[in-house]
C-alpha cells in the first residue's frame, strides 16, 4: 500500500473534516455553511475528494466470514467459511469470547487459503494453533484463556438467558497465541445459547428443596430429569437448561450450598433427593413415571444410591458421568464427606502443585460395605468415564460395578463408555476442556488447584460423543419407551 | 393418572435468520394417526397469523415435514418451509393485512404446535398435544444500526461487524413511503453496509415529494461511498417498485455516481425523474392513465403507466446503463406493468448494445411484492400511496405457492449476484 505524501495527507484531513461537518446535526451548522445546501458546489467536490482519496489508497474489499449458526445452542456444530481472501496465503482464524467473569478466552487455527481465496474450516486442514488437523468445531472446543490471564480458570455460564458471544476473526499470517498487535481483516459474531426459545425457568424453594426447574414449552406431560453436579456445590443451571431445550423438564438441584449460610450438610440425606424427585413427579407438566437422574462426579454417587435404594422412588433411567458407587449414603452428607475426607490427607500433588484425588479413594473399592449395591438397580444405566480422570476412580469403579452387576444378574441394564485421554469434567459439548482449575474443598477455606485430567482433543471428542449418546439414551428410555403403554 | 408422554417437536433453527430454511420433525406420536401441524405468530401490530398442514404419522409415530406429504391446509405437498411461507391472518382478523417487521432487534416468535386430527383453519377449540418455539431474525449478531437523520439524508444504515471495508447497498422501497428497515438489516447480515433510505414521508415534512429529486438519492450514494467502512467502488442499488425506477434513473444518468450493480424488482423504466418526485406524480395524474378495480374493489394500477412504454421521452434511457442489472418481475403483477417493462428494457438495451449487462427473471403466478423469503405472500393489502394520499386496498397479485417460490429463488440469485459483483469481482481490482 502506497504511503501518504504530506500533501495527500493534508488533502485527506481537509476532506475528512468536510465530511465530518456534513455529518453534524443541522442545528450545529451555520446557515451560510456551504454544506447547508444539498450537495452542490463545494460539498459535492469535497465528497468527490474523499472518494478519490479512498479509491487511490483503499485496500481490497474485506474478506467475508460466514459463521453458522448465527444463534445456535451450545451443543450444535458450527460451520465457518471465509471467502474473498487473497489466494494461497497464510491466515489465522481466531475465536474470542469474554466470560461473565470478564476473562478472555480464545482459540485459533492456522490455515492457507485455496486457489479461489477460500478457507473452509469443515474441510481444510488446520496447520497449527490451539488445535490441528481437520476440525470443524476446533474453534470452539479448543478455547483457552488468553496469554496473561488469571490462572486455573474454568468457563461456566451463570445466566442462561444471555448467550456467549463469539467473535470470529481472520488475520494475515500465522499468529501464535499473541494477538495483541494483530488487527483483523474481518470479523463476525455468533451467539451460543444454553436455552432454547420458549423454555421457562422457575426457582424452586419448597419442601426444603433448593433448585431451579427448567420447563420446555407446551402442555406436556414431558419426562423429567433430576440434574446433579458434584462436590463443588452451588446451583449450576446450564446443563438443566440445555436438557430442557431438548424436551426434558429438568431440575438443577443445589445440595451443597457455598453461600454464607452454609446449609448444614447434616440436614442433607437421601430424603432430600427423594423430595426433589417427588417434586418433579408431582408437577402437572411432568410425567409421574418417566423421571431420570443425571449425575456428574458426586452427583453420580447420589444417583446410584437413589436407584439402588429399595423404596418407592425408582428412576426410569440413570446417566452417570465420572463417578463411583464406592460412596454409600447411609446417613447425612456430612457423614459421607467426613468419611471421604479422612483420606484427603493422602491426596497427591503433581509437579505444578495441582491436587490429585484419584488414588486416595482407591482402597474404597476393596470394601463392600463402602459400595452401593448396584446389583439392586432396576433401571437402565449409562455409565461414562474418562481414563485420564485424575480426580476420581471412575474407570476402576466402572469395572467393579460391571462385576457386581454380572454377579447380581442385572448387567443387561448397564452401558459403559470409557473415553481414552478424557478427564473428569465431561461436560456438554463444546465446553472447553479444563485439565485443572481452582477449587474450594468442602469445609476448608483454602483454595487449591485441582487436577481433573484429560488431553484437549480427546476430551473434547468424549464430550461431543457422549452427549449424543446421552441424548439418544434419554430419548429411548424417557420418551419413546412410553409409547408401549 | 397422567396421559402418555407428549409428542416431541424438533424445530430448527431455534433462532434463525428469516431467510433460512426450517426443519420440523415430530416424534413420539401415535403411529398412523391424523395430526395437524400449525405455526402461529403474533405480529407487532397484534394480529395473529398462522399456517397449518394436515399430515399422517408414519409407522414409528413420526412426521417429518421435509419429507412427508402435506394433505391439506394452508399448503399441500412436500413443502419443507410451508409452515412459514403460507402464513396468513387467522379467521376473524382485520382485512387486507400485510406482515412487516418494524423493530429488527426483536425476532418474530413462531409457535409450532401439533394437534390431533385434521383441523381446517379454525383452531379455537383445538388444544395442542405439544408446542415449541422458534425465533426468526432480520438481523444477525454484531450488525449495528445507525440512524442517519442529518440535514439532508433520512435513513438507517446497517453496518456488518468488522473493520471493513464492505460493499455498500442503497436500499429503496416504493410508493408506500416511510422508512422500512428490515431488508437492509438482512442485507447487512449478509455482509453489505446497507442504507435504508426514506424518500417519501407523510409525517416528516422535509422529505416531501416536492423537495426530493434525483440529487437526494445521489447524496445518499455519496454518503455510502464516503463512509470510512464502505468501499467507494463497490456500492450497488437495490430497489423495489418505485425504488426500481429510481435505481434505473440513477444508473442511466452516466455521471460520477455510477453504481456497481443494480437489483431491480417489480419496477419499470417508464418513470423518468426529471425534476422532483412530486413532478412525476403530477405528470401521472395529468396523463390520466387507466385505473381498474376488481370485483372486491381492490385497485389494479398495472395499466396506469402502460401507455408510456410507447413514448421514448417518458422512459429512462436504459441503453446508457454501464453496470450489471438483475431485473426481477412476477407475471401476475397487478400493480405495475413489470413484465412489459422488462421486455421493453431488453429491446432498448439490445438496440444500444448493452444487453449483456442484463439478467431478467420473470416468475409465473407471482405478484408485485417480491420480498425476502419467507415473508407471507400478500395478494392484496391496505395501502396509502404518496401519490394520492387515499387509503385503498391494492391488488398486488400472485398465488401463494408460486409467489413464495419466486421469493425464495430470487433471493438466492440476488445474494449470488451481489456477491459476484460487489465482493468477489474486487479481487481483480486489488492494488496491493
């Protein structure tokens, strides 16, 4: 691009001034201002000057980025295609997002445009960046905090009624991680939603239950899901919102409160979860039979306890991710956690000072009195685990459960999927893979960095694949099997 | 005791642009049963519009709109998008309505419901078995809306996100006047800096037809070309109805304002603008052209300017046009003689030797209001023309199925045409 000479610069400045004057409001202008009259004489000449200068120095039309869906659900695949690039040149595609915690996350890939100046992420090979190879969704699953961010972050949506805004940009050359001085050639924006239109959010504070119910639109009755997270506690809504967007009345349940008035875990036992199930079943828009339980981590242990318990509340099916049957809930959760934490002192620390919990729980599998009698489970059970889970003994537990169920004769109910190089936090796609993050251990004031495990590419595949299988499993057991009634 | 689990409706995209195709599938129905699918929308004017189709579920209790045959309703046959393009006002509505979006920053909310049996039109007592909601947007995320109400130009600029420079489009509607934004918002969502221009207002006295001449539109194009995020060489004009005539007048003028390309829908070159637009209307009145009325008292204006086609002095010299021109018309247009005009323009351009610039698309059984898909087809509606200020019901023409096909097909071709001439042809002009 030619450089501006002094006189051209002066001319440009003058023309821009003229242009800016034209854009001022009417009442700011003097009546004898030549721009008062619609585009005669000086005004027209000024515009022409600006146009001349623009076309002399103007760069080519911006590349065009097509990114779809413009407003999709978070678990939908993306399609990104850039055209009108200079052919056969190096470009970097970048996805930038700002979390609700104000951290910036990004993913990026190195490409070479083809003969007609096109990069098609679904078909082209990414040569480097936060992902490599032919990865249609790489720009979302490989998101990680930008250089200089606070350490040990985890990306979690708090308000499901606001989407994540993804800025997709294209840059000249192959840029590695540091985009501070890299201005984009083009930019587009996509929204990613955890909730579909029409789904309602209802705060539930009755019968001692503390949670949020997400209801699909329509008269119902729809199947219900009790949605349970793990020992980190709090009220995490986004997965329940997403499940409701797929047609399930989903109750995100808080059972470990992290708030100031720490609900005493002395008061939380299996009856609390049964009350939550009862709430779901009794809801006028929810089926009283087609209720499932969806658990991750400690939530999985809860689900197994409920299902194996010989009482009236029997779920229709269970989805159990990254958890174990080696946590029996006989009394209150306070007792249960105390029992687990006897061994916390035996947890390891890796070379980065990240806490590894996995192995201190291993001995539990040897003692039958610790373990839920999974032989009593009467409903289909989908068990999902990552073989690089550094937090919990999910894989060993899965094998042990298989053995117990074989012995009891109910292993036909069990489907197990173990994902290689996947870690503990198997979330809905396309959540970024979190290998470690800040964590507050229950009852302790200190914050540690917990190692969850997994390698990004394989973990992201596990999330994508397991979610598809989970949705098929839920549909089969909660929607379609009712048609036999 | 609870009944069986509700059927499950999958409708996608959940939040799409208005021109995106839809996918609707219902499962968990009782197999081999009659059901009715319905789409219900509440307009910003608080009128209800609906479309509906009669189906029979298959052996597995599934209805797939993309593949199954609709046996009746507001559309028939295998029509993947029938539930949106065949929308019409519900029974008992006010007459002669037209569905138009005012605020582009809120979506249309479409309620998709499934009902037992085959229901014909009257859903008052028909409770739904299941329901889902999808949003339809005229604007994609990141597009900004800038009000331009300076001293002279009155309009709204929609800018795509990013540094630019973008091609620009001057977006012109017709004789109904006012400031209509939704098409410009949609064009910006496809990557074009688009200026929706108001040039006939019944409220804003500065935009009076007696003050507005060609210079007004040239100022608007200047504005676009000079905008820091717009490429000064890649500016086109998109017109419908009277807007088409304006576009042709500008392009044929042969001065510095040369648009890069023109999209001209449902218009005619037989409207030459010499002075102001007010002068154009005065001339039309003086000519005393033929206005007809059909059996419903709907006004048919298509023969009003027909005699002008025989008079060269009344026609834009389209032989002077130097840029590619995409001409679109419906052969059931009851409002303007668009097909006759198209043929005449072809002849004039052949004689002048520039017919290689012209692409003409004439759609059968298609009326005047060829809008972006999947706008409902409006065969007639209330209209207050800037021409004579009366409120009448105007007959636009067209049959729903063919007209909707014309909208879908022409829009696809328009987007290709615009991309070819405003985006990709600039590759050859690179000065780097």
